[in-house]
């Protein structure tokens, strides 16, 4: 299948983004951020192995139902939306800063890298900020390319990422079980003994937790280095879509409607098929137990584009006033993301209430909804008095090497 350039709308000048475009992007970012918590809550509250294998911890009937639904509609999708919007943000920042854009962006990404490393090794191993910082440094130099060129580069990198996932799947499929290496399983003894040991450590002191936090953080970051091409491709896809006018209400309406139907319909279908093939006794059972599903490699980016397209229509239908709380969460995304860690580690880890490993996935939904409600209330209240979220203000002040005005 070839891409027909005649069907692609001409690139638009960026200039100063319209207020409609800005609040809508903020609202979609807020949606993605809240959605990410649906997946992350598992590794906040359960042994890490359970994130990749739902059978590994408290496989209750209702918990397994939640796990299956998340595999089809959520796994990787919300982070992909966030990655696409990260690319959009790089283009918008670059246009606003003009000749200072390069030096400012490098400082922004380096400080984001520092924040991510602190987050990963001191608070929670599941950090993604370090990967965003490294990918953001790598792709910034491409921001001035045309929308069509960016699209081809993005598709190439995303395709490379898919091939990497397929290679991982094939390697696990044809490796005997006794020779497989799973970096996310620490300790000795039976599988059940290892998980109990992790639960005990996470219910212990901060130092007890470090025996897992450090190795897990390192392994996740090593894994993400290999996944970096796909992540960078999604960011470049965001740059391309922004230049094509995808995020303007009056442009690309037919293309968005088509991608909404194809992206969500085909993405969910592939996700459901992968889940069925990964069932106990199914042909993908062994690799799926380590979080590898070849159909998910295709389903995730398709579904993410479908979600963004659908959210564009939702934004146009509901308007800025009704979606103001969600847009405020998007404007304070860094603060809200790190607050997820602060709240969840306090609830589940031993230096807080020590509830790690006590709840199945269905019960964890109650914590997720509670955090959602709190952030949808607090973020607008905060921004009614302050210009930035607290971590956004700190990040900005570090970038410009001077304290930025916080109050309005």
C-alpha cells in the first residue's frame, strides 16, 4: 500500500498556536495521563512480574477481566498518545523560542533526564521521563523538516520498533523454558517464593525496597533503549500530524473520522485476537507470560491514533468549558505524573501504609478513580492561582537558570 500525497492536506504554517488548539491538546494530554495510571497502578501495588503476567498475582475472576480489558484498550495506548503529544510540544516550543530554541531545549531535556533518574532510583522504578528526555534530545534536530518527511521518518522508526518486538517474541517462542531469561524476575526459589519475597521487601523500609527498585529501574531503562526508535517515531508522528493541521478542528475532519474507525476498530480487534492467542494453552502462551504479543506491536500505535482522532471530536462537541478540568490536568502533566508516584508509594509501600500486594486489579480501580477525581479538582484550583504546576515551575526555573514567576 502506497501513500497518496494528493490525499494529504498541505502543510500549514505553525506560527503562534491558536487557543483552541492549545486547550484541546492539553485535554488530550490530560486524558492520556489519567489513562496511564490505569496501567501503572499494577506495578505500584503488585510484584513487577504481575504487570507482564496477570496470572502471577491475585488472578481473581474480576481481576483477570480487568487485565484482559486493559490489554485490549489500554496497554501501551495511553503512553503512545503521550509520546505523540510530546512531539507536538517540541514543535510548539521550538517555534516560540526561535533562535534560542536549541540551547533551551537541550537544557529542558537534560533537566528532565535528571528528574527522571531521581524518580526512578529513589521513588519508583517504572519511570518513563528518562526515556522521553533521551528521545527528545535525539529528534529535536528534525523538527524543521516538512510534514511529509517527518511522516516517512516516523513510519520507518515505528516499523523498526515493531520489528524489534517481533524479534523478541520469536526469540522467546523458540527458546526452551529452562534457557529463557526474564530480567524482571529477581531472587531465587520458586516463582511463588520470589513474589512473596518482593512483596515483603516492598512492605519494608525504604532501604528494603532498594533491593528491587534499583535493579528493576536499570533493567527497564536498558529495555527502553531498545524500544527508543519506536518511541522517537511516535514523537515524530506527532510533529508531522501537527504540521499537517491534524489538531485544528476545521482541517482533516474526514481523515480523522477514518482513522478513528480504523484505528480503534482494528486496534481493538488485534488486541482481542492477541489476548485470545495468549490464553492458557494458546499458541502465544509462553511469550505472552513475559509481556510479548506480536499483534500488540501493530495494535498499540493504531489504537493511539484512533483515540486521538476520537478525542478531537469529543473536544469539539463538549467545548473548552466542560473539558477545562481535563485540560488543567494536561497542563500540569509532570506534576500529576509524579504525584501518582507520591500517592501510590505512600499507600502501598512500607514507608507508608504498606498495602503492597493486598488488592487485585478490580479493587485497584477504586484507588485509580479516587486519584482521578482528586486531580480533576485540584489541578483547576491550582491553576486558578498559579501560572504553572509546581514541578513545571521547577523544571522551567532550572531550564532558564532563574526563578520563574509562579503566581498570576
